[in-house]
C-alpha cells in the first residue's frame, strides 16, 4: 500500500510539473473537480443519515433524563 501510494505520488507530481501545460492544467482541473465531488457526496451522505436516523420522542427523552438524574442523585447520596 505504501509502495502504491508512493508510485501514485510520483506519477501525479510528474503529470503536474514535468509535462506540457495543457496536460498539467487538465490534471489539476480533474483533481479539483474530484475533490469537490467527494466533498459534496460526503455532505449528501451526512444529510441522508440525519434524515433517516429515527428521533427520540420527547416523552422517551424525558424518561431517560429522569433516570440519569435519579442515578446521579443516588450516587451523590451514597458518597456523602
């Protein structure tokens, strides 16, 4: 994996700095484009995950908070 990364790094560096400017420009444009696409897909995935994650009803949330507070009060009372 390290060797593959090193080879790709060398190829990319060669394409950006040591070839004709037109090819270099295309390589840079493609790199920027793919970076933006990856970022947008990541945002879409997070949005999808937020939409599809079921929310906790307020009543259930109140029960959970009450249980946590009771446990903390019991721990505080026993440690005193």
